[in-house]
């Protein structure tokens, strides 16, 4: 499935997330050993928002990041946006977030609309990574922050065999047991290994115009948080 490009890939991704929506959050807890909860708090801290801020959670899924932001800053304007309706439908059962349907490559928001744009496990799924970064730059106010949480291609090290087993055996097996969708959880390791390096992501952010770009690797180098400023 990772060989797909353009609209064919977008359609596949949308269908895949529709199929796993009901167990998506549970799978995230299990795959990361619950570390994704801590990562979300890190994302909100790096976004540097307050109760007067306007925040967009792009590729929100069921709204995990947006809920964390709304919990910490209940008076902030938080918009949770995704292009998979079923993911947002599940999210609406959990909390009353402001959900909005949107394509990351052509967002329905005005220029300079947000103080921060955040995303969790979105960017490896978009069909034009640079365009997605540029769209987020467009929507940010001057001085606004971008924070990206996603998988990243891990460097080879002594733990590489164990990482391979976790990604190619444990995750697909768990995914099959909980969702019945093995292909969807084969997609995760495939896209992780085929995705850009953390250094390349940072370079793309700089190319889009972002300043003060930096990143931190997590979970044995398979996850990265990137941030920057307009």
C-alpha cells in the first residue's frame, strides 16, 4: 500500500482510518506503552498557547491532542480538523470539541488565523508533505508555532532487530486481534520506514519559511517531535 501515490493513496488512507476508528485510541495506548499520553502533553507545551490562543489540531483523528489542549486551556479557541469523518464521529462521542472536516493540502481557513498548529501522526499520511507544511505556515500568525508529532525513520543501532520485531510482528498482531485489520497495521511500519528522516523533516520546515526549527527523537528513535516558528 505504501507504493500508492496521489489521490489513490489519499483514498486508501481515508478508508483505512475509517475501518480502525473505533479502536484507534486503544491501539495507540498499546503500541506506545501509554507513552503517547506524555507526548501529547509535550506537544501542547511546545505550542506555547494560553487561554487567549487560537489552535488548530490538524489530522486530529478522534481529537486526542485537541482534548489535551482544551483541558489545559479551556478558554482557548481549539479546532479539531480531519478528513476522515468516522474518526471525528468517534471523537464526538468522547467530548464536545469543535470538529471541522478539512484536507491538510487545502485547508478552509484564512491566512494568519492561528497562534499554533499541531498534528499527531498526520504527516506521514499526506500525499504532498511539503504542501502540507506550507499550508500550516500560511495559516499561522506571525510568531505562531508549529508542532509535529509523528513517526520517523529510525537510525540503525544495536536495538534495530528489536524495533523491527515490534513494528513488523507485535503491532500487526495486536492490530489484527483488536480491529481485524492487519493490513492497516502493516501500513504503520511500512510508512515509518519509508518516511523522511527527522533531519529531512526539519529541512523541509525551514524551506517552507519556519525559523527556530528543532526536533527531539523519542521511543528508540522511531518517533519525533518537531517544532518551529513563523
